[in-house]
């Protein structure tokens, strides 16, 4: 599997059509119009291919939020197949590598919106993941939830106690991934009991990629 990343503004209409085809017959139904808007909102786009076959893609940006180095995944979609785990790892590998280059010797916050418990696998190996089962978020955690919701374009749509964001009309971005095998992180299913992705709800999740983990390559495998 090969991964390539470029500026979102360099996306062609043909590439957008190819991306839309990955979920043309299922939720979340990201069509060309919606993906065109993502092209304008996010800096980088990543494609994961197996030969000529597109297996997944992601829109993201590397930026500082209040001075904090952040990797924000606005949208990540993986084809639902036996290759889904490999595709997710390939995309994240490239994004963590870029985070290391952009913010050497710094801890980096990874933030995204999840559509299912499976998405928690994107946070494996990260520290202080919020929300998580049995953990009561602090005031600072809740503030981060609001900051991320604002960055995702819906500041007032988040419940900062549950981290559930509700956008009832139109397509909503997020990390759309269903694991092909292997366990889902403990507690993820319980956290998602109150989330209805088909009604525009997403769970805002964030965690910390520590500088030493990035530098050692721990998160890049």
C-alpha cells in the first residue's frame, strides 16, 4: 500500500469523484459537493492506494491551537474491506510522520470526530485520551472539547460533558472506519451508546502523541 499527501487545493475533480465513490452506496455518503468544501477547509489531503485502487483518504491540518501543536483530522474515510486496518495504519503513519517534522521535540495533540467505536483504534498508543471509560474530564479537557468543536465548525453543537457533537442537517465530517479484525479499545462501545452517527452525531475525541513516542517511531509503525 502506498500513501501520498499533497495540498488539498491541488485535488482534481476526478480525484474528488474517486473519493466519493468509496461511500456512494452507504453512510456517511460523502459526495463530490461535500468533499469540495473539505478541500477548502483543510490544508492537506492524503490518499492510500493499493496499486491503482483507492483504499482510503483523509483531510487534515497541522496547526497550533493556542500555541499547542495539533494534528487535526477533519475527515478520514476507509473502505470497508479486509484491508481497512492496514489502510488506517498507513494513513496515520504518514500523518504522524508529518507531525514529527512540523513539531520536533514537542507533544502533539491528535483531535478528530469519530463515527463509531472502531475509530478509537486511531488513538492507540496515545496518552490521556478523552473521553475514556471511567474518567471524569477536567475543566481543561472540556475546554479542549469546545476548542476542537469550534475548529470543526460547530462550537455550539457540542455537549462538553459527553463530548457528543450534534449537527442534524447536511453531511458531517469525521473519522469513518470499521475494523476488519482485532479488538476495539476497552470501553469504546460503552462510550458510544449515546451516539447516533446517522443523525449527524459525532464523538469529539483527542489524545496526546508524546514527543518521545513520535521521535522513537513508536507511533509510526
